[in-house]
C-alpha cells in the first residue's frame, strides 16, 4: 500500500491517546542518514543497558537487597494466605515498608529513569549531530522499562542486535523530532522529510487539524527488501469517525446499544446478538501463507545442507560436540528475505482481518461479553503422557501453532481498544464457573462434550455448538459467573431464527470452511 494508517488506544480514560501513522517521502541520501541515526540509537541503547545490568548485578549481590527481597516474598506469601482483614492490613503494611526499602536501594544503585538519563547524556553528546537530548532520554526510558521487567517480572534484558532497532521517538512536538502541520513536514536535526497525505484522506486531515500532537515517532520497516520510514503522530483525544467523501458521509453507522456474546477459539470466532449471529474463521486465507512458508523453509534447508554438508552426519542430523561454521549462499540469503517479507504480509493480513471482524462485532452492540481465556496456557505442550488406541504415545502438542498463526488474543485487544473510544471495556466472564460449552439452559444441566462434537441438541433443535456458547455468554449475569437462564428463555426463539437462517446460508456457499466449524455443504 502507498499509505498506511493505524491507531490505538494508549492511555487511561481521563487522557485518551491515539496514533496516526503516515508514510515519509525520503530520498536515497535521507534514507542513509536515517539508517545511520537508527544505528547510533542502537549503540546508545546497548551502552546504557550494559551500565544498568552491571548496577543490577551489584545491587543483587548486596546484603541489603537479599534481606529485603526475602522479607518481601515472605510477607507477600502471608498476605495471599491471610484469612482475616486484620491480618491483611498487617501484612500489607509490612509489604509497603519492604517496597520502600527496595526502591531506596534502586535509587542508590542508579537504576531509576532519571539516573539513566544522566548516564546516556554523557554518551549522547558525542553524537549530537545525529541524536538530540530528548530522543536520548526516550532511549534511556526504554532501557529503564526493560530493567523493571527484569526486576519485577523475571524477564531477561537483551541487547539490540544490528538492524533490530526499528523506532525512535521524541518527548514533545516542540523540539527534537517535530511535525509541522503547516507544510506537513517532519523536522529532525537538519532533515526535512515530507509526509505523504492524499487529498481524499479526510481522516488524516481531520486528525491533524483538530487534535493536539503530543510527540512523534519514526518507525523503520523493511518492505520488499527496502527500508521504508513512517511517522507515527501520537495525538491527544479520540480519533474521529471515518468518512468516505467530501460531503462528510460516515463510513460506518454509530455503534448501537445492546449485548454481544463472543465465543472465540484458536482459529474461529462465533458471535451472537439480538440482531445477528455469525461464525467464521479468524483469517480465511492464512493457509495459503502457511503453504508458501513451508515451501521457502524446505528451500532454505536444502541450500543449507548443500553448502554445509560437513556439518551433518550420515543420517542427516547435525553434528554435536564441535563448533560448527555455517556458509550461506546468495540464493540462501535471497530466500531468507523472501521468507521475512512473507511473515510481514501475513502479520498485516491477520491484523486487517481482525479489525474487520471487530468492526462487524461492534455494529451488533456495544456491551461485549467474552470468555476469559488463557491462550498462553493453551499454546503450551501438555504435561500428561497419553496413549492412543493402538498403544502408541500421543503427541503432547496442543494449540500453539494455530494460536501463533491466527492470534485470537489480538482480536480481543482490538475490540477492547475500539470500545475504549466509547469509554467502555469488554466484559470477561469466569470460564470455570460459566461452562458455556457444557450448559443447557432448557434443562438447567451441565454435560461434558468431546471437542469433536460441533453440534448440540437443545429443545429439539440442532444448534452449532460455538454459536450456542456465544448465545449463553451474551446472556451473562452481572457477576459474570453464570448465564441468566430467564434471559436465555426470553431471547431463545429469536436466536433460533437467526441461527437457522445463517447456517442455511453457510451451507449454500462454495467456500471451504475449517472442520472445526462442523459445516457440511448442501447437496
């Protein structure tokens, strides 16, 4: 695409923020300067991170840290097991004391945001023709964030490899990286880069004219093997409604009020509302991308084996216990870039499809209910060892591949982001108490079903299992723990009519649906 735009809800309800992304028009010499500045920013990040990691090791080696962290973990465990409010207050008070002691220790070892600002400023002065002070401070903020994740979440802080830093940003739109709406140009330390805005792009024009810019971010993307730069304008407020022509006609209707239930799977989504029901794959054309990906991976493997036959055993396995040197041919590198471009296209396609589904859902209602799913847990391998009917070991793989490909959690985040513009949020029901796939609201009973059972019998009706689960979720109680049986009975007749009409329409289509949907074509 010549021009891409995307926006997201970043801040709290009191201070909403969205992003407008536009393409920069750069000449070859400007691209070289930008690449140089991104490389300088990467080196500054690694220098600051190296200092922060040394300080972190020293802090963890100190006796004060070991004592405080031991006490903090002890009182945190006691607080979680407290049975009375008096005990909770006592342990909470002790936890606050330990937190303050740990924060004081962090300050003494210069592991705060402002301390790292001073560290990076010493090195940034050597590159002041490429990186301004505000951009340097934002680089230090990124280092501080990675250190906080290492301290409080147990994550590892990693150095940036060559070419992996893809964005730099300023602090304000008054200095450093600046965008001027008068001439639609980005200014940064002598560079003047025109921003591409089409004449019929009313959305971008309205955003720039009516919203205050907080700061700018420059993003680098590799598209078809070439470096392409974009500017992200971080703007205050709520993005305007999209329009399709100069008369100001709206592209989408205003989101109606009403309940919507979503039963999301690893590769499909079922939606139920008072006006519409639908069931569809999350990204229908994704198998085509996967087929091309497998072809490129096989090509890479053949090239790798032909160029490095000395690194493989006779049975085709890689040699172990010795240091191996790998050679890459020109065709191997060319294929590698093709694979990278395929991953980029697939990612853009999945996000585009999720946005369309999210818009479709919000046209059904603004009170959205969904199951609280742990996609990270579903992606993990099973811990139990099982045998099939023939006595052979079953694979421990679960849904990691499909979750990684279809990104169902991304759809939920996009819906929640769009609801944020309306000062609302998605309602997540309790999966364990709700049991949407097992419940029958007519008999008020629960019955476990195999995953292969895609249809269920409810009051002499044959109903698609996922659509019925979405219907139950739509009629959730206010406590989000169980479905409202009375509400289900009142809305069931309308649901059946919409369900039968939609299923009959699916059976007449020529499109091939996933087997998990359970749709068989009419003869």
